[in-house]
C-alpha cells in the first residue's frame, strides 16, 4: 500500500535506523525459559518485523492469533480459551477483565523499558498503578470522509443521517463505539447505563441503517479509498492509511464528540509462558521496536523514548509525525474526545442493542 507523507517519511528511515542501530543489551531475554509465546491481538496491529526481532533476540517463537473487537476477545477467553500469553485490550476492557479476574498481575521490575513510557500514559484510570498492563498505542475514533465524494462539509455526527449518504457509510463493527454516536447526538452520556436512553439510541441507529454500506473494524479505510464508501466512523490509524492513498480523506472530531482510546499489553490469567510474556512487553517498549509500530500502523505512540529516538535519528520523520493530526491530535481535537468506560451490567443492554440493530 502506498503511504502518506507521514508514513512514507517514517518507514524507510525507521527500518534503516532499526537495522543500523546498535543491538540493545537484552534486559529480560536471558531469563526466558519458554520457547514460544501465544499472542492474541487485533488484526493489522503488530508488525512482523517486531515479532521477528523478538524471536531473533530471545529464541522464542511467536504464534499470532487475531480478533476484530474487544468483545470478541473477551467472549473467547470467557468461553474457556486458554494458552494465550499476551492480549491487547483497550482501556475499558482492561477494567472489565480485571473485575472478572481474567488478567494476571505483572511485575514491572521485569519490564525495565516501562520507564520509556510518557508519564501521562502511566497509572491510567482503567489500571491504577499499572497492575495489569503497559501501554501499546493510543488514539481517537472519529469521522473520516472524502472531500471529493461528499457534496458538503460534514461537521456533526447527525450529518450522517442525510439521505445523501444512502448506502455509502462504513462503520466500525463495534457494539460500543457505534452506539456512542447516537447517544451523543441525543445528548446522552456515551457511557450511560440508563436502559431508556440506550433504547432511544437503538431507535436512532435503526434510522441510520439505510445509509450503512458495511461494518468493518479491520480495514475500513479500504472502502473509503475505493470510493465504495464516502464517509464513516474509523480509528485514527485507519484514517491515516486512507489519507496515504487519497489525501482528500479528511478526519475530524464532530461537534457532538468523538472517541479516545488506549490499547495495552496484558497477560491473561493462567498464561502458560509468563516469562516470555514479560520479555515481550519489555521488547515492545524498546524505542527502536516501538517506532516500527508507528511506521506500519500509524496510530499515536505513548512511548516518549521512541519519539525522542526518532527525533534525534531522523528529525524530518519526527516532524512529519508531530505535524499530522491523526498521530498528534491538537488540544482542540482532544478536548472533545472522550473514552468508553466499563458500564458493568449494562453491557448486556449494549449487546442486545447491537444484536437488534444489526439484525434489522
């Protein structure tokens, strides 16, 4: 895939820098007795080079299974899937999994590269003291649209109900992010647990159904690139990849609000290769490895040392990263971005909403 000015600036430089950088002294690998690591993570999210580097440095083989939503991952673990060593849950899901005793406490002393993380991304509300997680990537969930194919400039989520979008929207296949749009339009808290408000949101979404072409959480930007869809709800990384192919794809936080998320590395309860899991976490937080993620999957990076590494090694690539709103959103953008929270027992209400809505 052709890449945009940010990613095109990052990739060649980062790969060259990673190849030429002196080998980092292994902090944890020497103590890794396990010979394999079972990773369960989002699709299109972990660079193969990062995995290959880990195997080369530790001798640990990585088996990589994928999911498309937090709920899919949770359902599989709750159904008894065992054998996974590392998962990548989002913020609210960390809180859910912690309450369900599905996560293994981690020893930060075994993850010295945790020191590389920017302090603002440590000790977050969903995991006080980083008892279970270390940061992976962060970003926003907002509105992407084609300035070429949309006959007006949308500024609100409510604009998507316009008949001009009939059968032309792509939406994330997500039972929390999509209802959040309707809740925000109606003036409700996106994390409401009120059954009546959730029911009103469902009715509002059903009105939108004729405008939705497809649900896609893996690569929603593809439909925007081809012109099959002209607008939709996407993650910031998808917007950046879409912009790579078509610079007319805009990405905004609508007036009603947009999403804010933090993805994390965590260890499922009973992980069979705990030593390899901790070593992998430490590996991901190495500056030269962390920038590989940013290069291939252009979300926002919480690793301060990685960005400093990029700044000193390739100022042009660093400037490109810092100058792009999808990777480095403005204070104004973030002021209207809010995270999803654990809604407790109301989760069943959202699940029912999603089943009813998609079944319409």
